[in-house]
C-alpha cells in the first residue's frame, strides 16, 4: 500500500495548483527544500496580486473608504491566520519573519530590564545571575537573540545538550532548569534532525520546576506542516514564518498570550503604535498594534491568509501524515545506503517531514551539487544550526524536506541519486551499489 496518505492522485492534482510544478510538467526537478522555502499555489499569488491591483491603500490611517476596505482585509487576514495557529486575534503580531518575531520578545525583555515599560513590564526584567535556557540544537534565530539578551543584562545562557543523534528530551531539560530560569526557548520541530519536541510535556515540566520562566517556541517547522493550537499548547510566545507555509516572503507571526503582549515593551516604535505622544513621553496601544510600527506589509498578510485557508482545506492532520510517511520512507532508505549516516531519529521513530544526512568522505556541498545535477533540489550546509553540527562532529549536512506537494517519486529520485554519490566521487567501497532502496 502507498504511504502517501493524501493519496497519489490528490497530490498529483494539487501540484497543478502550483505554477512551478504545473508549468514544468514531467521535467520539474524534485523539490526537496521546502524546510527552507516552500512553493506557492497560484491562489496565494493571485490573492496578493488582487490586493495590489484593486485594494492598495494604507491601513489604520485616515478616514477614506479605500483605507477602510484595506484595513478590513488586513484585519480579516489576521483573524484567519490566528484561527489557523490557534490564537486569539489580539495574540497575533505581524513581524518580518520568525527571526524578527523572536527578536521582538528578546528586545522587549532587554528594554524591560533597562527600566522601560513601567510596572507592567517588570515581569520581563532580568538581573545578573538569571538564567536563559536554550537547546543546543536551535536555529541561530532562537539562540543569538538570547545570547545578546544575556550579554545586556548579566543573565547566564544555559544550554540543553543533545545526544549523539542530535536529540534531547524532558530529562535533558530538567537537568538545567532551576528557580533562576527566566526563559526556556526551543523548537517544536528541529530543522536539522526532524525531532518532534513533546511541547505539552516540556511546558508542564517548566511550570513545575521554574514557574517564573517564559516558554518561547520556534514553530517555523511545525505550523506549516502539523495541526497547531498555540494557545492550548501552554507556551507563552511562539514564532512562525509565512514563506515556509506556502505564503510570501517578508511576513511572519509572533504569537503571545494577550496579557504578556500588553505588558511587553515594543521593540520598534513609531507611527501606528501609540495612544499619546509628548516630547518627553509616549504611551502605546494594546497588542497587537503596539508592535506594528510603520507601514504594514498588507499584501503579504492578505496572501498569507490565503495560504492558511489553502492548508486548512487540505486538512493539517492529513498534511502531517503525508509528510511523516514520506520522511519515514526517506529514513528507512537512507539507513540502508552504505557510507551514509542518518541524523536524528532512527528509522521507525516518529520524525517530521525531513531528513539530514552525512555522506562519508564527501562534503555536503559536493553532495548537493551532485544531487542538483540529478534534478534533486536539497539544502546543504549547517542550516543555521552550527552548535548542533559541532555537537554531532560534522561541519555540514545534506537535508531533504517534504511538503504537501511532495511525491513518493521525488523521494525515490532523491534516494537513487544519493546512493550514487560515493561512487561518483570515487570513495565507494567494494560492492557498494546504487539504486532505489524502498
């Protein structure tokens, strides 16, 4: 039986929604780099074009009918995406991307630590000796902001260590939690290993061991691929990106519990964020608008809402099953290839829709070039996770990642090409074969 839970025919049909696949037809490369950037269906492109051609106007400024229509589209889009991720409308702040969203939280805490934001913001203030806990496997976007926050405040950054496969869990987190922990930051899905963090269990552990700590979730690799209910998860803040969920570049979301967002000092200030300004003082709007200074990315927001509707219509549980099945197919096949090391959960264990590998005696960049020549698009490098690669004892990996439009044939093309790498570079051992491993 096919492992394609969306159904091969349904996936073939939905690929026609994507101009990049529809127009290339049978000549389309196997696009296995969706963890970096996903392709976009025509209806998402059309939604942005429709707004730009017929509804372009500033939002929340002026009293014209055009401004009213634009503002309605903008806020309706917020409501749509908020429902998609399991948040209230006041709990979704627009950001440039997930990296920007995470920095909004860290910079707001830095301002609170400097005495800005008044009494309400004091809950975010850090002091020398306070601890910020970050997993060793994190993307740099969920590491460097906390490094800089520690440097600004005298707090201490404490890492959660990973094992030889790059994995970690509640036991590793428990080992570093303390009464002085103020932030715990981790990804729901690792962009390198495909590890799925048990978010509810981890949040409960933090609440028990370090009740004053804020839990900050990197949801970049989960929101586009799995059902999300950020409010129900118990996290305090979460970040996700539009360009990974079939949406545009230049737009991301910050989820935050409403009472926290209302108290957090805004990292960027200016027009549209204020209630009253004097030459000496400014007072800010409640969330989310207190964080959305300047001209807003309205067309991107409108298109992102269309991407959320598209995914919602497919059914996120079905999407998750489809991608997990493809990842299992890749993991099982990779494990059978001589001279190829699978990073992350072993075959048979749950993983998200991606695999990263190391090919013995061949640099990842060379692997990527060989695969590209074979018509397979992957990502190579450290994937913005240098500490994880250092812990694994490698400089770079080759990553293949799936999305709703990925087919079993594309996975098999990847495995077939990967099996030929060592022979091509003259490092294959005696008896090593190439070919599809099912």
